[in-house]
C-alpha cells in the first residue's frame, strides 16, 4: 500500500485531536506551488528547514560552551534536535501534529548568531538605531528572505502555520515577533515547542555544567526539584557517578515532559477546548506545567543562571565573543570593501548595517574567530 499525501492527510484527520493543526487545512504558502506526492505540507516544510545552510551552521554555534571547548558539549544544533525530540513526544501524547511541532522546533533557532545569547546581545547593541537584532526575527528572516534555493521566490516558502510558530516562539530568552494575527494565540503545536525549548535547555545545560565541572553534584541538593528526584532514585547527589548523572538527567527530562503533558491535557479539559479556533481564541497559553512543578522550575533556572551562565569561566568566553563581534562589525562597516562580494551586493538592497549584521549572524563560532584572526593577527592568512 502506498501512503501518498492524500492518504497521510486522511490519517491525520482520523487520528489527531480536534484542537490539532491538520495539514489539509493549512492556510497554505505565500507563493503558489505544487505539494509533494508523498509528503504533507508540514513534512515538506520540515525537509526544507533541514536542508538549509542555516541549519547546518548550527553545528558550530554555541549553546553554553564555545565549540572548541570539547566535542561532548551541546551545540546549537544538538540543542535543536533535543527540542524537536521533546516536542514530538509531547505532541504525540496530546494528539497533536508531530510533523508541525517538529518543523517549528527545527527552525526555532536558525537565526541564532555565533556565541549564543551573548552574541545576540552584542549584535542588538551594535544595531541600535538600525533596527536592532533578535534571533527570533532573524529565524523568520532566514526562512522568508535570506535562504535562496528556489527560482520563483526568496526564502523557503513555508506554510503559514510553520511561519506562525517561528514568529510566536516565546520563552525566557525569546520574544515573539509582531504579525500573523498577533492578538491571537499560536497553535498548540507552537505552544509546546516553547516549552520543549525550556525543557531541553534546563536538562542539557545542567548536564553540561556537571560534565564540565563548573557545577558540582553536591550543589544540586539546594534545588527542591533535584533533591526530590535524587531521593526518589535513591541517589546521593554529592557522589554521583557518571552513569548516575546520565540516569539523573534522563529521569529529570522524563519527569518534566510527563508533567507538561498532564498539565496541558488538564487545561484543555478544564476550559473545554475542542477546536483549533478555541486554542487561538483562548485568553492565555494552554500548554503549561502543573502548579506543583512551576515554582521548582523557576528555582532550577535561577540556579543555572547564578552558578553556570554567570560562572566566571563562562563570563570570560562572553567577554571574548563581545570583543570579536564588535571589532568585526566596526571593521566591516568602516571598510565594506573587505566584505565578500555577496555581502557587498546585499548592501544595495538591505543597507550597510543590516547586510553586515546578516553576515555576522550567519557566522559559526569557528568562522568568526577565524575571521578575527585573519584581520587582526599579523600572522593570520
């Protein structure tokens, strides 16, 4: 039996919850084009995202630790893959469209510059008076303008629902963009990606912090959520072995995902949400954690900020990245003839500052450091 697009869409209609997004009812693409014979529109979106240059570059962009710090720490790419896995798990349990959730997750960090959130802050400061910089908006800019792969349009020509999910991505670090019915709530698929992002980085940043030695296992007992989990597993946090650390992080991830699924389902039942329109019209986001878990996650995030993200070693890397991006930006805007031909051509339509910002934002950590060495190291080639 062949499972063509029509068959796949029939399965969606039969299997998904009434509040899910079905690809057959997508609002479509900005530019008319034929759909795939054996993929739904959301699956086609996913594949287009994966094949972008921007997606491949995530392999060498910072999550917490700069790429050269070691091969085992998360990068922006592995973070993205973990977010997609968490989003699929939650979507499946709630009867949502896994393909749409996965696509939004894979695209949510395409616009991240080198050096993580530190790089984003630097670019935003440098672009003050020139439109600023936000990686959420840059992700949308990449899929609608900067990627050039098709003869009839710029960008990827993704479906309305995928673009909405990118624009309305919202976490502690992410501010949703204006546009696409800003007064209405995004789909539940987009909402769970917001939480999947938080779930993934809370777990894997804790794991990387422990692996690096910047966090000590004995510190974890200060956090209620972690102390309670250790007690349930019968682990002594002060003497966690490597195997126990892996088990602990896996169980933490499962605990938070399970709580999110149950709490979101309870919210949907409580408010009688039985359609996609009801999701969009609801006065607040429906994807959520339980009242029991929420304060414990706040406590965990504060712990990570105080003990990992503001650790002097990480702060030193942030300072280095600031110096690199500032000097590159100043040099390129002062001497645009040093830019590659493609960037110089972009200046004509985008303006000098935006073209330079796009160029810097697209760099990997490694490329930015190499460019810095070429320009400012007298022995660089």
